[in-house]
């Protein structure tokens, strides 16, 4: 009998055989794992326990307005050109530096501690001595520093300015003492460095102050000498004399021009009144004249007498004529006096013109002097600025020097680090972690043993079979002989049946055969397990794209549940409320089925308080702003804050396609079908259109609407009656 090896692609693992092999060796696996765990536990009992304690340091700029020099501003490390990461790294290196650790060694007397001075023999040292490799001899300080560095861990806490100092030791009290000593020594060292920096700054400031004093004196002397040489003298408010003269002359010219204009206008007014024969008593200059006032009083007396005489005498009476003549004479005198006043005002205009001309000449001379002095003041201003800059720098250095001197003399300084947490002795050993080590040993032991068993079974071929061969099943399986299974292919199945059954008969007849030998039942049987025949793919029958499928809401819900209608468009024939009713019913059924739903209001026309579809079309809101989560599994896109929807925008279609990728069901209510319908905005290949009608809607109208929908590009059109309308008809 020849045996041919099957191709590698036809070999399959027998999971039942693998599980049987593991079950047969389960007791051995448990015993070996338990022994390894016990040995590990015993070894861990002899390992020295290490306790860990930690102290925390906070790195921050502790300067404030109360500790800084007058006029100084608070600065940070980042402001000084050093990033916070670089600052923290520098602080950590300072904590681990040799000077800091040596100070801790001296303060804690670690040279006399066997754990640090090397007098205690570690297991590693003992093993090296056994193999003949003794460690190189070193000084006590080097040994202590190395052991301390091995037991020291300094880290920065995540995203903070806190440094944690961890120290491990066999003595928990010693570990806490060393951690606190390292933190305190670092703070002390930083304070000393701050004082040293202050002292060095004070010495440098003292040298600079002496040099600046000489420069300030020289600059002030240069300013005074230049003023004296060029005759530059300052008036009030720091202005020069030519500038002050120009200001005074300009003010006098303005006043003279004002007086001239007033006098000219009043003279012209009086002359005009006189020429027109109108009374001039209303003019202020005329009314204020003493002569005019006397004449006006006389005229008033004559007028009173005239009025009294007219009561008893006729106008032609000599007395009346005499009074009228006297009144006319007084008016003539008033006009004459008014002309004299006008002539006086004209003379004042002439005087003011002469004064203005004289002042203009003075102004021209003052401007010439000012221009000459302006050229000289340029150099003077430069010298003054230099002197002021030197003086300001000297003042700032004096303030800083006094502050530095006071801090150095008092020996007080605020370091940029302080202790925020003191280390405390630990009660739980940090190492060895017995539970973690035992868990790791147990897991590795189980994994190795299970892997070795599975690898052995696979390499021996006991857990591998050919999928094209027959599956041989022993009718009496035993623990030592696992069941052997091999599948048969359809071509060899008929030949095997002919060999086992000389005469063909049905399965039922063979099972009922009384002449079947029971002894043959103990022999291995061939169980035929042919591979399942492939199911031929069915091609759906082509449907008319314009056909309207009448269905109820249950049919839509069923399609949604099966994933056939991810995007459902609702358009009403009669009333937009019909589409809203169907949309509410579909949302309820979809949520009841456990589907995630997003409802889009594209037909109500009622502005909403939140941004929605109209705002998206107008590019007043983004896609994420118009989708509002109502509750778990339900979202909504309202109509929007704007009353009109821009039907030229492609953003609604983009929104619906994106929602179909996020939600299992997208329901769009487009309102009533008509010229203003938003249905053409949502024409997409994966959308299903449901025409919502009333029971009384004619079928011809439904077919016409479906034809219009087909012309838009909808391939699947259904007609639905709203649930409330269906119940009303029932």
C-alpha cells in the first residue's frame, strides 16, 4: 500500500485532536506549573526586600513684587530664553550631581552603612567571585556614590513642574531620610547659587555705576556749555524765548484783528442806518454814548409834553408845532452824534490796521530768530537725550545695586525650587513584587507547556488531516485512540459507497435490513461529509424604474430593518402634514427596532431657533452645526433660521450622503409636491422615494407624480398612506 502526501493547501488542523491532547496532559501541566510557582515563591523569600520612599520638589519662579527690586518686573524661565523642558532637565541633573550626593553622603553618614559601603556581599558579587571575576577595587566614596545612584531615581511628573526623588533601601526609615536629605540639599544648593549670583551681580553693578557717574557728569556739562555758547535759553514751560515771542505776537495780532473787525462792522452798520433814515438808537455804541442818552431823554420829555397837549389842542396849534420842531431838532442832533461815533469807529479801524502791520513785522523777526535757534536746538536735543539716557541707566543700576547689596548682606534669597512633599517610611516593599512575579511565572509556564503540546501534535501529524480524503470515525473511540476524521469529496463518495454496498439500496432500507451483521458495526465506518454545493447567484429581475409600488408603512419599516432603505424621501401629494405624519411613524418604528435615525426637515418651511438646512445652503452654518442630537440613537436637522432655502446649493445632498454613512436610517421630509418642492435637491442613486397620498387620491394622479419623479432620476418609487389616514378609513 503506497501513501502519498497531500498538498499543503489541502491540510487542515483537527481542533478536536488538539483539545484531546491538551486534556490528556492537563494533570502534568498543572503539576509542573505548581512546582515552578512553589520554587519561585521559595526563591523570592530569600531575596532581600527593598523599600522605596519619595520626596517632591516644585520648580517655580518665586520672585514677586514684594521681593523684587523697585521698578523690576516678574520674569519667567521661558521669558529668559529657557524652555520649561530644558529647565526641568537641568534641575534633575543638579539633583543627581556628585556635589549634591556627596553632601547627602556626609550628612547621612552613608559610608558606615553596609548597604552602601560595599561590605555586604550581593548575590551578583558572590556569583562573580565563584566564576573567578572579582570586581575592580574602588574607593569608599566611589562605592557609596555608585550604590546610591543605583538606588536613586529622579523623574519629572507628567506635564507639571514637579520633580519626584525616589530612593530604595532595605531600611524604610533610611530610604525616607535619604530622599528628604537629597531634596533639602538641592534646595540649599539652589539658594546658595542664587546668593552667589546676587553677589556677582552686585560687584558688576558697582563697577558700572562708577563708570556711569563720570559719563553723566560729562553729558550734563556738554549740554550746559552748548546752551551758553549758542545763547539758547528756555522760557516758561520749557519753551525757548523765540518760540514764546512768536506765541505772544500771534496772540496780539489775533486780538487786534478782532477789534478791527468789530469796529469796522459797527461803523458800517451806523452809516447804513443813517443813510436809510432808520433810528440808530439800537446800536450798542450809539446807545452807550452819554450825549445820545441825554438827547434821547430830552426827546422823551418833548414827546410826553406833545402827547399831553394833543389832548386839548389841535395839531395846527402853535404849541404843538413848536413841540414837533423841538423833537425834530433832537433827532437831528442824535443823527449827528451817531455820525461822529461812526467816524470814531472808522478811526479805530485805521489804528488797528497800523498795529497789525507793526505786529506782523515783529512776528517776522521772531520767526527768523526762531529758525536760527531751531537749527541749534537739534544738536542740543541730541546732547540732552544722551545725558538723560545715561542718567536713567545710572538710576536703574543704583536701584538694583541697593537691592543686591541688601540681599547679600542679609544672606537671604528665594531659590527657584522648594519641597512640597516630605518622604515617609514605606510599609510595603517595592521589590520584589511577589504577586506580579508569580503571575508572570505561571503565565509563562502555562504558555510554554501548552505551546509545546500543540507543536508536538502538529509536527507528528496526529492533529492534521486532508480535507479531500474520507473522514474515518471509530465507532468505539478510546482515550488512547483519538477519533480520526477525514472528509470525502463528491467524486470519491460514489466509489466508496459501491465498495461498501454491493447492492444499491436506500438509507432507510439499509437501516431496516434484518440481515445486517452486528459484528460489522464494530469495524470502522465511512461517514460521507461532502462539501456543501455552492448556491448559484440569482440575478434580480429587472424592474420598471417608473413603476409605483403600493405599500404600507410596515413595508418601509421592513426595508429599513434589512438595510434596503438607508435614505428615505417622503413627498406628500395633498398636504405636507401627511409626509410629516409618515416621517414620525417611521422614526418611531426605526427606533423601536434599535436603529440609529437622523430626520431631516426639508419641507415644513417653518424657521427654527437652531441652525438648520436653510442656514447650511446659505453657507451661514457648517455641516456639524446643523445636526442636533435629540437623544441616544436619534438626531435631527431642522428647517433652519432662514425662511427661504437656496435650491441651487449642493450642500443638502452632500449632507444626506454623509449622514447615510453615520446613521443606519436617514428620513427626509420634503413636504408637498409642487413647484416649490425641495425633492430635486436629494436625487441620489441610493435614495428611496415614498409618495404619501390620501385614500381618496386618484391612481392617475399617483402615476403622474411617479412619472415626474422618474424624470428627476429616482429609480425606486413607492406610494404610502399615512397611518392616521389609514386608521380613519378603517
